[in-house]
């Protein structure tokens, strides 16, 4: 019984530590996104433009985002090393992009559906 309790207790401690390490801050992510200039090519809402593709809503997984940012040298996008953008910054940018909502469907907008 004691062992089970100890195991359960350590497991919850591990879970607690992991979740706080992964807690990304969307508000800070928006600030970083604007500060390092992602908006210049991808738009303030990650909506994309002819300078860069759409990033949100439904951004790619944080691992893919990080890999792309670190190794974008072969593309028209500049790479962002850890010196410029820490892993925490990338996680926060991802959190920000994840908060961007889908636009309403065209059919739900009366003005667009008047014959
Ligand atoms: C100078 C313009 C420019 C800036 C600044 C820039 N990007 Fe990009 N980004 C691009 C272009 C162009 C592409 C697509 C073409 C390519 O693969 O190079 C791209 C692609 C991406 C992709 C891959 C999208 C996909 O669906 O394949 C991600 C993710 C991304 N950018 C995130 C960011 C983030 C986050 C920042 C800020 C830290 C940023 N970019 C800054 C121009 C830019």
C-alpha cells in the first residue's frame, strides 16, 4: 500500500513538473511574434500574405514549428537560432497562434447570403 502511494505521489509530481515546464504564454507569444517580425511576412493574425503562408488558425504542431524555424535557411524565410528565439519563445508563439480562431462560415453571415 505504501509503495502504491509513493508511486502515485511521484507520478503526480512528475506530471506537475512537466505541465509547468510546458505552460506556454499566448500573450507573451503575441509580443514575441510581433517583436521578431513574424508579422511582416505572415500578417498580425498569422493570416498569411504573398510574403509568407498562413500560419493560423490550426497551426502546425510545436515540434514542426520549432524545426522549421531553426532550419529555414534553404527557404526565403530567415532561420531563427536559439540565440534569437529561445525554445520558450517558440512555445509561446505556438500558444499565440493556437488562440487564433477560425473566421465564421460565409453561410452564417446574412449579408453574404442575400440574393
Ligand atoms: C522575410 C519574411 C518572413 C519572416 C520574417 C518570417 N517568415 Fe515564416 N515563412 C516565410 C515564407 C516565404 C515561408 C514559406 C516559404 C518557405 O518555405 O520559405 C514561410 C514559412 C513559414 C512556416 C511554414 C509554414 C508551412 O505551412 O509550411 C512557418 C511555421 C513559419 N514560416 C513561421 C514563422 C514564424 C513563427 C516567424 C517569426 C519568428 C516567421 N515565420 C518569420 C517568410 C517569413
